[in-house]
């Protein structure tokens, strides 16, 4: 099972307050740009590229991301991940992330767009020190279809496993299967088309922070539904149902801004490419 369409290994370390690459390797349909430093905080930003332009039948991708002690990294994509029809085998992507003591990772990819008859499985396995901080988000978007169906993809499955001290502390599993599920029903998409998830794990999580996030969001609206949940370790999740990518991105950007201001006294960089 080691026949990967694209693979990437990225290891970064802190050197005198600046995060620099220690080991970078990629092959196949995966590439990574040189690091960008948006400000003087020393935090590195890497953009992932898929030169092929989209994921096709049977494609398999693997990433290994490692942050050494006190390293600070933003990881994002250059454009949306597009999943096209997969008549024989679903696309599979596996990411293993290691966060050492005092490290901080923002993993904020562009939306995932699933087109007609697309099947996609994604698994993120994260091993983190209890003093590390993680901010991860994803947005699932239905792609255009010839007959105008809102849910023309076959299956989307996303799994997140977070371990601390080798103990599973967070397990998040989303599986959308329009072929066998009523996507508009209660407990599924409830009349919305787009789904956003954010997972934040950090020692500095507090009720005051969640109050700030909650008060910054207009809940008296029919344009989206939102839920915030505390985790069993210091951290929380945000789930948003909406009808546009931009609506979810705006909510996540505000959450991100509040977290950075409270925890690091910084302003997050604008990562979107439009």
C-alpha cells in the first residue's frame, strides 16, 4: 500500500525564535513552496500545491508534518482541493502530524470540493505534547453537477484522531453519503449545503475565550447554524452549516483572530488566495 500518487515530508524547528525547515521531501503530485514569513513573529507559512489540479480515481496522498520544540507553523493550500468522479476507487489522503513541546500548528486548507460521483476518504492522525497548540479547520463544499443536484457526490469521509502522551483524546468522524442518507434531514445537513469544522486544542482554552467567540457570532440568523463544544482535554470544536464557503470562512476567520489575540497577542495573516 506504499504506492502513493504524491507524498510529502516536512519537518520544521525553532532556531533563535524563527521557525526554519529541517527536512523537506516531496515526490509525485505533491509540492510545497518555500516558507513565507508574514510578520516578525518567526512563524513560517507553507503553501501545499497539487500540480495536477485535482484528485482523480484511485489517487492516494500521504503527508508527514513534524514540528520540533517551540516551532510555529502555518500550513495551507494554494487552492481548493477538487475531487472528481471516482468510478473505481475513492481518493485517499492520510496525514500524520507530530507536535513537540511548546509548538504551534495552524492547518487551514482551502475548501474541499466534491464533484459528481466523487468519493473521498481523509485521515488525520495527530500526536501532540500537552503543551503544544493545534488549530485545524476544513470546509466541505458540493461541486457543480450537470443536473443541478446539490449533493451529487457519492461519499465524503473525514477522520481526525488526536493523541496526547499516546492516549486518544479526540476522535472526530464525519461521513456524508448522499446515496444512502437524506442529506436535508435533521442530524445531517438540515437544509444547508456546506459544512465547516474547526478543532482547537491548547492549554490556554478557557470559558472566557469561548464566551468571546460565542458573543462575536450572530446566532439570530437563518443563514447558518453553528455549534461550539468543549473537548475532554483543553480545547473545543466549532461546527458550522451554511450555504456558502465564504460564510463559513468569515466565521472561522473571526474565531482564529480571537484565539491569536488572546493567546499570542498577534493578528493572523490573511491566507486566502482571492
